[in-house]
């Protein structure tokens, strides 16, 4: 990581109590950034906050822990008011909140689908709507949305998760087209498999499985660069870019053979 890039930056991480989010918070604090961490579990946030190095910052506002349920408009707005009230704004919104439940099409439950869409996609919209007015007024700012390679094409067992991440990727593309000319940087993140409590639900081998700390380093290095898409590990994610180009007549048989599903 480039500490010169991160030093002093105000970073709001939504979905940061565990997994990649917590690892990103630690790495950013180590690099000299000011970190506001948000998630539903206040106790987990407080425990993480206690771990974060404050570097040269001497005030209690060096880092913040602000609980939020991203499924609620009011809760997201309230969390943003708290962060904005202390810092006066942020330089980066990094949206990491997500939920995953493996399911096949014959197990369809609309309530579960709505809950996952609310967290993975609508929660991102709520967070973006908070920071965007300030970014547009300043003609500067950075928004990074964590999608997944599962959002690039339809996959078995991704009945709820895949569509929500596809929507998030699509959103990031639209934001990029609209906002980059107005000074707001937009990036989308497509990770492969990362060892978290969510992926622990999988009952299949996960190739190129990363630990959260490895994933955080790759993610943050990607945010330092100008490319719209950040994807890792490339030995795995490049396959999905290739699959994205295949016609359906090739794609469906290939996926059935590869997964056995």
C-alpha cells in the first residue's frame, strides 16, 4: 500500500465489523488514514476500534465506530450525520456490506431475496445518497462499491447473491458515466473467494481462496490506481472476464460441466 496516498484521508467503511471490511479498516489505519467503521454490531465495531492505531492523530475523532443497519433509510442517514458531524465529510465511501445465502432456483423464497437485495444493493444506494451531495459540491470524492465475480454472470447456488451483485456492478457503471466528469471517482470491486463466515457456508471447493488480510491489501492497492474495476486474485477473476464474453450456447454447457450442477 502507498501510505502517501492514504495518509490523512477520511474513509467511511460500511460493512466493516468483520472479514474484508475489518481487514481494510486495520490496513487503512496502519497507512495513516482516518477510518469510520459502520456495521450492525456495535460491540464488534467497538472491539475493532480499540485495535486501530491512531498514528499521529491526537484527537478522539481519529477513528469512529458508528453502528448502522443498511436496510434502513433512517439508520444510514443517522450514521452519516454522525460521521459528517465529527469530520465535516469524507474522502472515500467504501461499501463492503453484504449477505450471502447459497440457494438453488427450486428453493426460491422472495423474503430472503428481498433481504439480501436490501443489504447488497439498496444499502449501497442509501450510503451513496448520503455522500454524493457533498462530493458534487466539492467536485471531488471517491466511491468504491464491493460487488463480486458472482455478479458478472449467472451461477448455480447464487440465486439471491448473484443478482444483487450484478445490480451493484451495473450501478457502479452508471455512476462512473455520470459522475467522473464531475470530479467524483467511482470504482467497482470484484473479489473472488475470501475466507469469511459467509463463504464458510459453501459446500464446494473454492479455488484461490484468500484470507481477509490478503484480500484487503489487494483491494486497497486497487483503489490507489485509476482503473474502474478492481478484481482479484487475477489468476481466478480473469476466467470470469473470459466467461462474460461467451455466447449463451457455450456458457451454459461449460458451467454445467465445470460445476457438476
